[in-house]
């Protein structure tokens, strides 16, 4: 079955409704059956648009830092640190996707 997070728009394919969104972390109250999902509407304020832009820049910077740290650890033969920073980079990239989704859906 498919579910959808109404906060970040993440589509989730699982048999049972998850306890939390795997992308943004909101509790299951904000997860609906994909068939019941309605795209967010309304426009964003200028301040909200600026907040989304700042958040996206932060996530891009964090992703870059984690990727650099992962590469350095890989070159140094530190597999655990490499995997750790790769996982963090993947997480931050997911945040970027969620922010871009919100910006696109809300017309920012
Ligand atoms: Zn979410």
C-alpha cells in the first residue's frame, strides 16, 4: 500500500502505516493513504519563501560537508566514518528533496 506524508510529500510504500515519516520525521497523524492525499495549496509569504531558501542552502551545505568528510574517510581507509558520513549526506539530501517539493507545491 502507498502512503503519503502531508508535510513533506514523501511517498511511502509499506503494508502498514508507518509510525513516522522516514524523510521528515513527523508522526503518523500526518501520514495519509496516498489515494486520500491532497496537494498543499495556498501561497507562501515572502518570509516563508525566504525561510525555505535559507533551509535549502543549509541542507546543500550540510550535504557537501558530509560528502567531503565521507570521501576523506574513504581515502584514509576509515570505513566506519565513511559509512557514517555517507548516511548523513543521504539524509540531508532527502531534506533537500522535501524542501524543493514544498517550494514547488506552494509556488515558491
Ligand atoms: Zn514527511
